[in-house]
C-alpha cells in the first residue's frame, strides 16, 4: 500500500539539526521511500492532504510501565517509599496477567493519541504487554522487571524474562532487554548474574538508577559507594544500558556514565511529583551523554503524554538553574525522538523522518489555537502543543489512528475492562 502525505510542513534532520519545511513524504510498505520526489511506479493508494498539518517523527517514550495505567490518580501526594512499598506494590500483587494486558492497552491508547509511536517498557507479567503491542501496532522494547538477592539461574523472574524474549516472533516491532529493577532492589551478586547473561546473549539492559536521596544514602552507608558506582562494579555497564532517572549523580558519576556510554532517560514529571528531585540534564548534555525522555508509569506521572513531558522538561531546568538558555526546545525535541531511538538501538529504524527509515510518524493539526501562528514550530512542540493536536498516526507504514479514530484498539472495550479490574483490585 502506498501512502503519500502531500505538501505538509515536516520536521526533517539537516546537518545534525532539525529543520521545518514544506515536503511530501512517500510511504510504501513499512518504509519512507522518498521525500519530495515521487518514486517511479509509486501507487498512491492513500493520499493525506498536508494543508495545515505538521509531520513529525513519532515520539519515543524511553521509560515507562504501561501496565500501571490503571493506577492513574490512586497514589498521589505520597513520599517515594510510601508510594512504592505501601500503595503501589500491594496493588501490583493483586494484578493478573490479563489486568496487565488491558493496562498496557490503556497506556498505548494515550500514547498513540498524543503522538508516541515507540515505548520502552518495564513490566511484570510476561507475554501480556507483548500481546498488546502485537495488536496495537506500536513499536516497543520490553523487559520483565527483575528483583533478587542472590545468584540463581533458576530465579523465577529471570526465567520469565528469558521466556518472554521468544515473543519476538510475534512481530518485528518488538525487541527486548533485561530489566534489573534497581540497585536498591537487586543485590550486587544478582546484578552480576544479570550482567553476565546480558553479555553472553547480546542483550541490552534497562535499569532504574540514582532515583532518590534515600537510595543514595543507604548505598553510601551499606556499601561506601554511589548507586552508579555500585552498578558499574557489578558489570551492568559492560553492555548497552538505558538508565532511568539519574537524579542523584555526582560529577564523578557523570564521568562514569560518559565513559561507559550509558544512555540516561530523564522523567521530570514523575521525579517532581514524588519529590525525588531534578536530574542534572544540562550537565549531562555538556558531558556529551545521550539524554532521552520518558514519562515513567501513570502511577507516578498520571499521564503517558510525551508533549506534557517535553513541556515540563523544557521549563523545569530554566527554573532550577535560573537561566532560560540551559536547555532549549530543539534539544528537547531530540530527547523525545532521535536520542530515544539511539538509546534503544533503533536509530536506523526510527526517530527521524528520512528515506529508508520506517514510517513512524505523527501528523499534527496546525489549524488549532495552540499552534497558531506558526512562528517556530519546533518551539511550539515544547511550549504550546499538548498532544490534542495529533490527528493521524502512522507506525511501521500502517495508519493506526486517523482523524483521532483508533484503527487497531477497541477503546470502549479497554475502558470497560479497566473499570472491572479497578473494582476487583480495590481501586
């Protein structure tokens, strides 16, 4: 099937930067096959009028927990330890795999409707997020959360994680990582075991790191090191790593992250809501560390909307650092697109609008108050847009939402199932 988006504003990479111009984008099968020049023999099976439209690469949510989407607004205004151990964990213990499936679909509905096409998910019920992704049409990197205190190759969670990786056969939109939860929930021996398996099998790792002050204080007291040093010494950084949060990182910690090529995912709204602090993103960028953006789960963010995240990320550092120049809108857009693709090792597939890449695109309306006038459209994505401008979404060359109507997910069924689940688990 050939799709052409005709004469739309589009954000394209140019000499390492993103530029907005008028373009026509030709899609055949899963791929962008041409920009501006109609390919020989191209069949225009579907034509999307680009008038008053802006095409952007689909946003990449580089750290979330989609199964938590049913926990929206159920654990607010709590300390991090009270939130996690006394509120969220008891709910998780009541959840079934089917609950996780519907929760993931709910999160994917919100992501698609706000222009996200790829997400990196740490989850706890195997086969259910993968099943939801196969049906929704989204692109995802998935890992079963791992928690343990000793080396045990027969550990249940580890067995489940390795078993789930067989689900890659469902669709080539799925890939997998090993997901040790955090240095405060995994012992050094357990982390070493996971690192060895990752190295042997060629897997990347996705981990929470340096998330709060209590974690850092306990690590110093118990092990006389920082969480970053602890994870490094366990061998986790010897394979490609995505580290979520990285709030409590010293200058020497940042040097370690740079030395090992660790990708940092900042989650500003979740971190602010839980009172954990603000990651030193300007310093991370100065050191040349790849920084990308994620929402975290809905239990700590209350949304899966990357436009909301982009806006907060663009503003919070200006306030904390008392300068409006420390992080700009163009850097934020990269964090939400190509930087996320690089972190997930998907930069050759998605993250930018280029010939030969998969057609993962979000098409925004420009004839709405938040986007009028069109003075600086990249700035508008962080400072004006809220996600409701997203009109049509294409993933892997397939239209998954058209004029705000989802094509792959039965919204009413998802909302019904979520309501039933919430009753059963006491929400």
